[in-house]
C-alpha cells in the first residue's frame, strides 16, 4: 500500500501561494531510506532559512513496518529489498502528483539521506539518487537524517525560528540533546549511552506482546490507564535522573520492566499499568534533562522536539508544560505526518544545507553512524 501523507488538502489550500514564489526558489527532490520507511518528496522552497516558504509539490511514503513485525524490529536486508522495490514506484507517484514530466522533471537538486541509519538501507537511497543525478545532470545533496528531524519543525512554523535553539531528538535510533547556535552547526550536549528511547518503547512493547512499532501502542495503553486511574499504581526507576549530566540511559529501564512482568499475567489491565509506568519514567527523564539543558543555557530561544517519539502525546504535554518555567521560550513540534521518518524533512534539511554550506555538494558514501556534530 502506497500512502500519501495528508499534505494534499493543505497544498490545495496553499496553492495560491505558488505565484508568489521568489526567483530564488529551489526545487528539491528528496529521498529517505534510512530505516523502514521509503519516502520521496518534491519541494519548492524559497526565502530565509529561519522561515522558508515551503510548497510540497509531491510526497509519497511507504512504510514497511508491517513486514518487520515478525522480527520485532527492522531487519536490514528486508528493508534494503523493499526500498529497492518501492523507490521507482514512489518517484513516479511523487512526480505525477507534482504534474511533472517523468523523463525530465523541473528539479534543481536531488537530496538523499546519507546517514545515520542502516547502511544497506541508506545505500539503496544513495544509489538511486546517484542514478537520477547522472540521468538528469543535477547535483546531489547529502542530508543528515537527524538534521531532517530538526528542520521538520520548519514546515508550517508560524514565526521565524529563533536561535540559539536546543533540539531534543528522540527516535528509534537516537536520543540526544543538540545545541544549535547557527543554522547548520550542531553541538551534542548529551546522548543515550545505550538504547534509544524509541528502541526502549519498541522493546517494552514486544515484552507486552504488542506489535512493532511499539511506541504508538504503549502510548495508547498508557493513556487509557491514566484515564482510568488518576494515580499510577506502579513505578519504575528513572535512569540517570540525578546523574548531573545530560546523557541518557534506557537499557536499565527496559530490564526493570522485564523483571516486573516476570510473574504477572499480562491481561489488558496489567499491560496498560506497565505501559503507563514505563512511559512515565521514560518521559520524566527526557523532560528533566531538557529542563537542565535549558537552565544551563538561559539564552535559548527555541526548543525543537523531533523524531518519531515526538509523536508521543504524554511527552508533548509534559514538554509543553516547560513553557511555564521558561515563558519566553518557543517550543516547536513537527506536525504529526512529519514526526516519523519522511522525505519532506530531508528536503527542508537539504535547503538549509545549501543555504549555509559554502562548498558545493560532492559525491558521498552512506555512513551508518554519521554524527550531527561534536
Ligand atoms: O524517527 P523515526 O520514525 O525513525 C527513526 O529515525 O528511528 O522513529 C521511530 C520510533 C519508533 O521507535 C517508534 O516506536 C517511535 O518512534 N514512536 C513513538 C510514537 N510513535 C512512534 N514512540 C512513542 N510514542 C509514540 N506515539
Ligand atoms: Zn528518524
């Protein structure tokens, strides 16, 4: 099943804007294959990096999650095969949606995720992008997937994005706090020492016999439990809450859940209780470390929250409460379709890269462990 991601109506609404695009507008084709989502988008972007005018001309995404369910996580070679199969289909769908000629579309740049991610999966995107770049004689732009999650908030941001910013990036592979003093420049303040928070959601879901990806399942159960029982009946440890630093650790929490459920019969009620206690612990640490990072850098103007776990309602609510403690802080979340992996965010990150990078794009290899900054 090939899905659109809900931009069509919004774009119809925004259609009138197209005549206002400035001469410096760029058309960027974006390709994302770092994990288990294949995605292709065509963007028309112009304007300043802190508030670009973005039109999504075409956008398609194919999730492989249902195929990886039996493995309880993403199986790299299956992901690679599926990306290879999906890419030409999604490209055609995206170009048709944009009413572009399939043989020589109007495109200025081709951007593709370089890393981090699963290398076999990344390579399929890069190889495909290279072939298109050679055929259409267009430059290739490498994109860091985590920069994509940061700039996912640029779409429909009401105000210009003010710097310095702090980004809390929470996904299946990453949990990090990133300081951004300038566009395109990143400093990692803290990161997970073991499992990523999304990975912990997925593993705990598996322990509770819930399907992959586990985040949305845990979140729904936890919400149901909170509605039924205002006070939690179970509490898990908050790893590294008082460590004094900004690093995270989620493997101990996962083990705590494993021990707690060992002697329990996992009926619906118990699963919800465990899911809520896990989510409470995972979220409390994220919020506490974010607060500490904001206190350490009081000039921070914007908090950006990106990555799949940013879809989590409890996390969104708790982070939004930080507004009371930091009244002048802008807190930005991506719109729901841009929270999990997608190609629109890759195109937006490519735009920032092009606007801030003095060097011309050159050919590059996939880098599974590509870092965002030092
Ligand atoms: O950013 P993403 O789509 O892919 C990576 O770059 O890893 O993030 C996927 C992760 C998965 O671990 C998934 O369980 C988690 O995001 N996730 C959630 C929710 N929706 C997705 N975690 C908690 N609550 C959610 N609502
Ligand atoms: Zn991601």
